């Protein structure tokens, strides 16, 4: 698939005034050098949403929503990336590169979308003539409008029901088989994959059918749920059933409820709880976690309260931890044994179910309940075991408030601060590292105030290898600016969207430092000179440790480094 060149995106953002884009949709008030409003992405009474014309990015200190004009259109207008680019290009009076648009018309995908859409319409038509399927859905309490909203259908009890209707030539047969609608036995015979099942079409983020889930009509059939196989369009570890419908029903999603079955999603929607989604026959994946948080700041995972449900919940924890940037929150709802959201909402009603949701367990509470299970925090061995269990988890979590809260709780339980270093020294043992980290952090903060400062640093690789946290990120930020000098703060954040430190970068970008370009330039030069000095001292120490083994070239290097250090001190 074609990719829009970075240079075009940079130029487009340089032509776009994010204040105008946001102001057209959200009333803004000027406050100093920025504009503010109540956040359009979560409910709040006092404004915590800021738009910076200088940095060309927006940030909400309440829910953590942030980004450029592109991401604002994607989140507010619910546009796909390419559609947001098209919208901004029209406003700026520029053309999206034609070759890009042509490449993005995936020649293989278009017929597959067409075949799956035809299959969905076929199943919906079959539902109208199947008394047993309609009676089953009526017994589950589903109304005609809910059935229509989710495009629910019925696969007839026939080996060639779909095939005889749609697979009328070799080309159509090939398309439908590639789309996962047929199976093939050992003798090579092709037949309908879905038979005598209620059919739930799975939609992508643009509302196109990409696959199906089929549920049995009686307990005598198995498996209970049958999903489409992996295809060029459908990857179950990356998709969520019901997300399309949830986004259509809500201008903004305050939270998403993750359940296990298609019927759970549909039954909850029938009762007005229209923000539920389901994983597609697989455990929660990191891709699921990112998809959830891109659409809502809170993700609530619902599981049975038995041991199997707890195991499934822990798998969700493992996938969610690396996604816990600032502004994101995860919770867990455990239901009574033998119950699921469908049965609970039908027996207790929407109000009672929402009350359960409001009392859901926070991720941190569930995390420590699991990690500290069976341990005594009054013994040295119990504390040591907890540290062993938590250390790798903490390393996976991005810098930010959630990580800080977990580290603080571990310190409270064990007396050891895992936030100080990978080895988890106690407070006070690593003061020098804290000072060094602050210097790198300050350099990054200056860059996020004014990314053009990077252009006055001729060789960021001068500090490559400096053994301090954040140095590789600092170098990468500077080199990105050298390659793309038009980037604003918002554009730079967009370029590092997938980076593990993105949450921390966003937090730093939201801070307004005193000064202007000239004062920041002087400050940045001083900070980078100090980092170069530390790099020089690190190299001197390394050479001195092997003094008797040095080559002639290394001895000359050591002499030059020492002379430079003396000259700098004299200056």
C-alpha cells in the first residue's frame, strides 16, 4: 500500500493553522499565548484542553488527548488518516500526490471488500426466511432495529448456500475463498465455511465488512463461535467487533467495554450500553490495547470471576501495561461465575449493569492483587519476590503518571524504588543518576518548546554512547529535525507517536518554559556542551581503566581528551 511522503505531510502541517481547524469545531478562548476550551473528547466542567499556535499541537491535561491538526480531525470528525489528509489538503489548496492515492487503492483488497459485502447482504436476506434463526434472536431479546444496526444475518444449513448464490464463476469463487468464506476438505472439495449459524459481520474502522463471526443456534453444535480465518483484510489480533457501531453511536467515547462474545456486544447495545466491543476469539493483544486507547481514554475489560477469567484478565494486563501512557486508564469488571454480560444485562437491566461498571477494579489494584498473591509483605523474602515479579513489568511501562504510581506503591510495600534504575536501588543511592537524567530531560524539554533549536546542533552523535537515560531519544529527536526541519512541536510528536516515551514527550511539550528563541538557543548550547563534557569524561574513565593495554592511537586520544578538559576548565 502506498504511503504519503513525510515531506508532503510536513508541508501540509506547515500550511495549516491548528487553531483555525479546532476553532471551526470547538469554541476557543485565548489565554496568554495559547487557546483553551473544555475538552471535546471527555466530559469536564473546567477547561483543561489547550491549543498552541506556536507548537501547532493540542493537548488535554485531563484525558491526555493530544496531537496535530491531522489527529484532531481523525478523533473529532472520526476520519481515517487519508481522509484527514484530504480534508486539510483541500483547505490548504494543495493536491495529495496522485501516485500515493493510486497506490492506496489496493487492487487485491477491492474485490475482497465487494465479495464480503455481497455475502453480508446474502446472510441478511436469508434471516428473513429462517423461522428458527429469527426465533432464536427473538428469544435473546433482540429487536428488529438492533438486528439491522449490526447487520445480523443467517447462514443456511447447506454446504453450498452461499456458493450457489455468489460463486457463479471461477473468478468469484477465487475471491470468496480468499476472503475466507469457503473451506476445502482433503479431497479438494470446496464448501461453505459457515452453515446454520447466526452471522455477525465484522467491520473495519471505515464500516466495511472484513470478516464474520458465526454463532450456533443450539448447544448440540460446535464450536459455539466460528470466526473467519486470517485473510488479507482480516487479522483477529488487530480488530474489535462492534467498534464501528460504537463510534457511530457516540460522538466521543468516554470508555470502551471489552467483552468476549458477539452476542454480549449486541445484547448490551439493545439495552442502551452502546460502547461495548469484543475480541475475536483471541486473548487481548497489544494491538487491541492501542486500538482501544486510540478511541477512548478508558478501557474496561469484563471477565468471569472464576480462575479462567482471572487468567484471561492477566493476559489483558500484560498487553495493556506497555500502552499505559498518561491520560489512559484500564479497569476490570469481574462477573459472577456462570454469568456473562448478555445474561447479566437481561436479568438485572442496564442501570444495574452500569452500576457494576462504575465499581470496576482499577488496573493498579488488580495488578498488585495478582503480583502479591500468596506473599507476606512483612517478610524479606516476600518483598524480594514481589520485586522480582514487578521489575520487568515496570520496565515495559512508558514514563508517566501510571508508572510513577506503581513505582511509588512498590516502594511503599518493599522500601525499594524501582524507578531509580533498572536494578532498583533504594532512594539516595542514585542521586548522581537523577541529576544526569534531569539534564537530558531538560534538553528534550527545550527541543519540544522550539524544535528549530536542533538545527544549531551540528553533530548530535557527539554524545552517542553516553551512558545516561534518554540520550538515544535526544539524538533521535535532533536527527529527525535535521531531516525534516519544517516540523513543529506537534509534527515532532506525531513522528514519535509509536515511541515508548511518547507519553513523556507529550507531557513535556505541554509545559511552557519561560524565554524566547534566542534565550532557549543559548540554554540549549550550554546543556549540550555539558553533555559532551560528560561523554568526554566517560571516555577518559574507560581509557584509564585499561591504561596498561592502550594502543598508541588510544594513548594519543586520551592525551587529547585530557587536554580538551583542561582547556574547558580554564575557559
